[in-house]
C-alpha cells in the first residue's frame, strides 16, 4: 500500500479524508496539518523519506514543497478553480441577503481566477480590488492590511481571501469576509489523478531493468597484464564491485565474457541507485585503467529490456564522453540521468505532419527530437549552430547541414546574424518553429 503525505489546513485535511475513503484499500493517507504556511517546509523535509507520494490541499503548500524538496516523487494538489470563488460568492449572498458590489480579493500570482470567474457571470460589479501575492513569498499581514485599508476608506463592502487567518481577523473587525476554499468536485478529481499516478508509478517501478556494463578495450588490458594471474586478480576485483552493485539494487549478476557484464533488476531499483552506479563505474575505470561504458534498458519483458540495454550501450559508445544512457520501453532516450546536463528525448512521433517534414528534409526523428529537447532544456529562444555543436558533441559542419535541412522544411528559421569575436563570417542565428 502506498503511503501518501497529506498536507493542508486541518479543516481541508478533514474534508479530503472523508472523500478519500473510496481509496482506503490502495492508499494510506498520513495527515500532516499546518496552522501557518511557514510550517510546510519543515513538514515535508521531516516526512519525505516516510511517504511514497504527496497530496496538498492547495497550490500554495504545493509550490512551497516543490521548491523545498525538488523531489521526483508524485506530488499533486487540489487546484484553485472558479468553483472556490463561486462557493464564497454564494455564501456571501446568503449571509448578506444581497450581492456585494465592492469587493477586495487576494489571489495567487500563478492562478488569478477572480476576473475569469466574474467574466462568466451575468452579474454587474462596480469595483473589484485584487491583491496578487507570490505563493513562495506570501505575507498574510500585508494581505490583511490590503483588505483593511480599502474597508477603512469606504471603498469595499466585503472581502474574499485564500487564508482563514485573514478572514478571521477581518470578521473580528466586523468586515464580511469569506475564504475561497476547495470544493468536493475538485477534491474527487484530484484523488482520481493521484490514484492513477500511483498505479502508473507502480507499473513503471516493477518493470524489468537491465544494466550492461562493458570494460572497453578489455583485450588490450589483458595483453598488458604481466601474467595470467594478474588478469584473474583484476577480474575478481571488477566482479566484486559489480556484485556489490547487484546486491544494492537486489539484482541478478552475470558475466558475459571479454569485459562485459549484465545485471537484471527492477526499473525502480535501478533508477533509485543511479548515483551508486556512477560511483561503481568510476571505480571500475580506475581499477582497469580504461573507459567503462554503461547502457540501461527498461521493458515489460526481460527480452525487451535487454534489447533496449544493448541499444543504450551502443548509443553511449557513440558519445565522446562515455555517459550512462537509458532507453525506456516507450523508446525515450535519457542521456546522463541524474545529472544537471540530463537530456531526455523521444525517438518516435505520431505527428503525421512532422514525420512528413522530417522525411522531406532527410532528418531522423531522433535527431530532431534531441535538438528540440536540448533547446528547451537550455531555455534558448534562439541559437547558433556552434551552440548546438558544443552540446550535441557533433561537428559544426554536420550541425549546419541538419539545421539548413530543418529550415528547408519549415522546422527552423534563420532570424539574424551575430558578429564573431574573431575574424570570419558572422554566425547565423536560428529559431525552432
């Protein structure tokens, strides 16, 4: 059973737990309430190692936790939608017996829903004052003063807030204040999404994973050994390191001969121990005094995982720097997993128009997807062929040819030139279309 860390205000958690009863046979919810948003950071730090996934009662604690953990765990939150605004509006109308036309509202910068919600109603409001706050740097005292100042100046007749503490403080001063809270519909939808993500994660975690580790130029290493015993001692030291790795990932180790080894395990175990694999590779390369290449394959069967692992190791050998390469069951390639320079891209496409353009330009799907993924990861709005060549480990001449072909079929566009620091022609600047 998956343990879910449930973070939110006590009232929100109680509401979610009632609706979560339908999932009690597959998900175990651990309630982690907070009184102030400042507590969220410590809550998620303390309990992250004890849960499989996180559920937050709203976008505010979610954003704080996301920044704090930077985790790859499942993290979902109940979204702030128009229904929360409508709920507050109905409560106000019921309590006040009329529609308050002059309102002050505080809302998150990433989800300003008040204007959108009002635009869908045929209700005329004379004035709405909105205070937008940054979800990662919110000051509730500042929000309280915002609402109070407008009330004291006679500009508003009521207030909507995202924070119970703000609403409570305003009511103490006689101001009609209502909290924009989550609705049952939003909670149910979020629980469905969480359940599906957990099931998908479980399926991926239990897929078969294969690591192929190859000590390159093994024949040359063997030839340089003084005696056969020295070679046997070396092989024993290498196998000891790999058996320890296999034990760490609960895998099955086998020797294929001539410096090639294979470990079968689960996808989840391999993904969790990528850093351990990196350390092992470095030790192997140091011990054998030669490069070590690794290819990892995932699949629903041992056969498909092994095929992907062979493809991955061949891909790694084509790179100047021997980085770990993963090929997933869906064909996606991951270069340098777990590192800052990690690059993920597909080798398949179902876009008929894109496939036709690539075919006309004699460009492979893999090459185009890799360039697109690199541009996106680097955050480039435009680039030069030199930029691409540096990161793709290709010659600039080859990159120029590919980009020129992309321009021919309207997948890229030349938008200008930049002068070089040294002599020579100016470099052309391109943008993906």
